[in-house]
């Protein structure tokens, strides 16, 4: 057996099994079903997303998590303040963010990360392959904030960027 695919299979299977235990508890009957589910999930994930050259830099992951938590708290407070203070008018609309990540898993993960931040939602692409972002206030520096988030994300994922 080729040892190269064995490591990703073990990592993914273990991850699925841990998720199973977190969701179902430690009932022995459920644990046996979890092994089957983890094996099936691991097999499917390897078929749908084979291991590739992309890798996560763990030393850069902690700053990404800390930045994300801080940004989430600040953005959540801003959204709540705007929702409850009628003197702060919302100017919802769309901005185009010229994402530097190439199409693929890293770009998709970045879009998913952006969707978790309050006040911004990726909604699609424009004709020049920029990301169309819905935001609560188009007067805010949304593009600059997303560029900073993308830079931290790209360092974490060790992902190449098209524009810098």
C-alpha cells in the first residue's frame, strides 16, 4: 500500500470521528456507528477533494483565529449598534472586492470565512472575477478590511495570490 494517501485518510477519518463523538456523546452503540460514518466520510472526502499541495501553516493559524474573533466581536457590536440606533442610517449595498486568491479551495474557504463576519456576505462574482460583497454600509472601508483579512488568510494557508 502506498503510504502517501494513508496520512490524509487517517487525519480526515480521525477528524470525522472526533466530530461524531462531539455530536453524539460516548454511547458505545453510537461509537461503533461513528467508526462506519468516519470511514465513509473519509473515503468520500478523499474522492471529492483529493490531497493537494495546499497546506495550513499552523504558526500562522493562531493569528488568523485571534484576528477573526476580534473582527467578529467588533463587527457584531457595530451591526447591533446600527440596528438599534436610528440616528445611524444604514447604506446597504454591494462592493466589488478584487480577491487575489486564485479559483479553488483556498478562495472558497476565504469566501466562507468572510460570510461569517457580521455585516459582509459574499454573493457572487462580477465580470472581472472580483467577489461581489453585500455590506451594511457601502461608505465603510469594506474593501480595505477584506484585503487585510485575505493577507492573513493567505499566510495561514500558504496560498499564492494573484495580485500581491
